[in-house]
C-alpha cells in the first residue's frame, strides 16, 4: 500500500469529530474582505448612476463603477478564462521563442508588450464613440462600455490572442480559412481586409482633424518618432534588458517635447509645423509605410510603449482630478434622443446605434487584428494572454469611460454646439445658440464665444470627431486642480496632442497587420506567389505594405475632401464594420472552442457573438435601407440626387460638385455596408455548420495547432511576479523581464504552474 493510499484511507476512516478544523489564513481573510469592499463600492456606484433622477450626480460614481467592475472581472472572470476555458500551457514555447527572427518574431518583455498591445488597439474608438454617444445620456454609454468590455471585448481580445499564439501567430483570416473551410474562410479574409482598410482610414482621419493647422500638436507627435528610434536602439544594443532605464529617459524626453511644442507654436518655426489636412494625409501615408516595414523592436514597440505612459498617465490624472473636484454630470441620464432617434450628432435610436457608435471601448473587431497580428509574434508565454489580452482591453475601456465623463460634465449646450454639423446648427454663434436652445438646452452666443476664448481657439462650433470635446472637458477638470483658468488653453492643446498620439499608434500597428493579411491573401492565390508570405523577402514586404497604405490613404483622401465632413460620412461605416469584424472574430473563437473539445465553455464567446451579430446586422439594414435620409445611405443618395435634378443646393453642399460628391459617397457607403454584412452572414453560417459537425462527431475535426515544443524561456505571467516566479527567475540568474538561461533545460512544470496563477490552474492538456 502506497503512502498516498494510506492517507486516503486515514481520511476516510477518521471520524469527522476527530478531524482538525480547517485553518483560515490571515491572507485569505484580508483578500475576502478587500474584494467584498471593492464589490460594495462598485454596487453603490451603479445604484447612484442608475437610480438618480433630477438631482446632481457626481462624475466620481462613473469612475468608481468602472474601476470596481474592472477589478472584479480581471481577478475572477479573466482567471477563469485562462485556467478553465483556454487552459493556457506555460510549458509550451510560443512563436516568439521558436521563430525568433528579430524582425516580426521577437520575445518581448511583458511590460513592454503590454504597452505595445494597448497602444496598438487604442485608436479613435474609445475617444470618439463615447463622445458622440453622450447625446443619448450618460447611462446607456456607461452600461455598454463596462458590461460590454467584461463579457465581450476583453474576452474576444484574450481568446484571439491565445488561439493565434497556438498557431504561429497567424492572422485571423488565415485561421478562419484553416479552421472553418474554404467558403467561410474566403468570405472572412475578404471581409477582414476590407474592414481593416476602412478602420485605418477613419483612425487616420481623426489624426488629421486633430493635428491640422496645429504646430504644437504636429511638432510634439512628430518628435515621438526619433525618441522611439533611440529607445529601440538603446534596448537592443546599448543597454539590453534595461527597461526601467529607457522608460525614465523616454518619458523625460516625451514631457520635454510636449512642453517644447508650445514654444515652437509661438516661434518662427510655427509655419513649418502648421500643416493643412492634405499635407498631413501625405505624411501619414509615408509614416504608415515606414512603420510597417522596419523591425518591430526599432520603432513600433518602443513608440507604442512610450505612448502608453502618456495615455495611461493622462487618463489616471483625469480620474484623480474627478475624484478630487467631484464635478457633476450635466448631461441627463437618458435624453429624449435615445428614444426618438432624432439626435443632431448622429441619427438613430438607442438600439442599435449606441452599440455601434461606442465600439472600441466595449468590443472592437479591430483589436482581433492586433491580437492575431503583431502581439502573438512577441508574447513570451501563453499565460501572459490574461495580462496582455484581457488587461489591455480593460485599460482601453477606462479611456472610453473618461471620454464619456469629459463629454457629460460639459454644459449640454456647449456639447451640442461642438458636435452637431453646420447643416444642423448653422455656422454662426447666434444660429447655433438659437437652434440648440430650441432643443431644450439653453446656451447663448456669449457662452460659446467664451468657451472658445478660454482655450485660445477662434471657434468651437461643429468640431466633430470627439477630440475637441474630450479636450475641452479634460481641460475644464484638470484646470480646477492645476493652474486654474490660466491653464485651460494648455490643457486643451495638451489633450488634442494626446489624442493624436493615442490614435497614431493604432495606425502603425494596424498597417503592419494589414500587410500580414495581404501577404497571406496574395501568397495563397498561386504557387508562384507563395514567396509573398515570407517576411524575409524584402520586395514582397515593400509591395504589400505599399498596397495597404495606398488603399487606406485613398479612402482618407476622400474623407478629407468630403463636403459633409469625413467623420460624419465614414464613422457610421467605421462603427458597423468594426462590430461586424468583432462578430467574425467571436465566431472563429467559438469554432475553435468547439473543435478543441470545449463545447461546454463555448458560451463565453457564443453569447457576445449573438448580441454583436444581432446589433450590427440590424444597424447595417437600417443604414442601407432606412427611408430617413439622416439614417439611410440610399435615402440620402436619393435626396441629394433629387436636389441635383431640381438644380437645388441642399445643406452641406456649396455647389453642384459637392452635391455629386455626397451622392457618390452615400452610394459607396451603402454598397460597402451591404457587402460586408453579406460576407459576415456567410462566415456565421459556415461557422455554425462546422460547430454542429464538431459537436456531433468530435473526432472528425482536425485542429491546425502548431506542435508542442517545450519552452526554455522563463518569464512571469503578470506585471508583478509572484513569490514563486521571483524564485524561479533568481535561480535562473534572470532579471524581472525573464529570458532564456544559458544552457537551460525546458521549463519545469512546477515553475510553470506558478506562472499561471496556481499550480493546478494551468491544467495543460492536449488539443482536445
């Protein structure tokens, strides 16, 4: 009889009364008490937001509801996904370790990679969408941002990152073709690439709107490029592994160029950095091309890591200022525009348009392209998908909450003056004030003039795109803490620059991912083109990169020259496309869960998939076929075509050339929306077929995972190493960033268990 058998028998035969009482550790008691307090604060905050009517509600409750919900979701739900649903295996070598080429595949410190991933996924969406959706009140947006990210957005990012890591960092389209089949896979590839181009064009358009005619912003954002190049060389050659050193240097240089931007704007150099929108388009195309071809360690990763400090630092400062100043939410909890659908910022009722207008802060298909693009080629361990995938999405959601808060603390009259187009409110202070007051939001021309003067702008009317609104709200809150009214202008322009930097980091990563997708698409057309798939063949890399930037650059040029304002024309297509892509990503993850024998866990992606599919397909139908010209693309086309036939100029057009441009743009928008919706329906139908077949006969399905290779790399799973992880690193002679010890054997399972959060939690299994 073995010792373990003896122990089992002793346990069986020992009377219950004789057994020692279980010991409750002090740490467990403190942990339970702490999480109970977090839950209580979050519950009270939600109650204050949802139940208050007619009385002042502090913006601090939005911060408390968000942070409390995020903390609980990350601690419990994300850990459940890692250990039970995905079963991450820390003994398995990732593509970064196995395929390290120093160009696209490169094991990257989890702290630096978190910065890159967060910067890559954080584009215009969490800034623009919540600001636009504020017209329906603060409550619908707050609910969707927080609940959506916990159960949809962060789940998508984490699962796509995991499954791509298991498949050599393959793109989402390539995974779809291999796991779903030729029909659904081909539809997915075409849809993914088309949506990618639309998303990059809209992201770039927001950058153009933020930096146009702004020497301060153009100088500060431009200078982040040489700073990032210096950081890349520093970490690669001068001081390898010295992340803390390069962080201090990089942040110091960043703060210096931000301050120097104001000096440049007031000097003789201002003219050189004052760029019109068309010139900015050319510079953005050049930058996107360069960023997509140079090694990731040289520009992409250090620049994203650097910008992350600014992003998170600014948002954290804003959250702290809200807690200190306790500003009231001046927008109603739910406005009349939520039900009547006649909002001046965008038309349409709460369902479905809030759920496509607020995209990136809750769930964003664009993120799946980063999670299956650059990040899986650099992640050190599978167990880091919780920190990088789920954690970065929570960080982005916090940005969306801050953007919504900044918009809702503004006077509603000022908010609508900044976000409604000239065709609705006119182009003078008097007409804008009269129109907005007619909606029940009292505002005077003097108030609008004073708001513009406070931030040293000539006018704030119709500054659509989200950036100026967020900047004005942020400036108002921060100036109450630091500097008073005299600092309003500084904080406003600081925020404008912050948003441009925020979005630009998504363009460089997105362009690189677009290159990966196009390489795979073209390389699969004919055996002679297979060489295009190689990242080591420079002509193919240059060709595909040029095609990607050329396509989104052309669409950006169209948006810049659109008479109705590019953001008004392109953003509805952006929102629908983004969420349709999320439906594709969640469908692919559902297929992989079912095919890998995890049918009982498929609900974690199936439930958000069902919701996102219903919302986006409904919105697509309405945007194409609605009879309201403010909503439906075809109705708008017919309205302006009738105006052309009658020789009549309609609002938004200065001449008949503008009228024809509006007709063409509305037609293109309708065709794009309809085709993308059809492609997604094909993908969903084929995915359902594969899931049913796999559920009926699990043995008939083959997974296309890379073979298991034992890992030699040692690295913590989270930002802060556990006690066991610190011991493993010390024993291997490694620093906190981890690495591969000289002459090391494969990482032992005991150490791996610690990295996953618990010794038994990782539960490595085979493919099924």
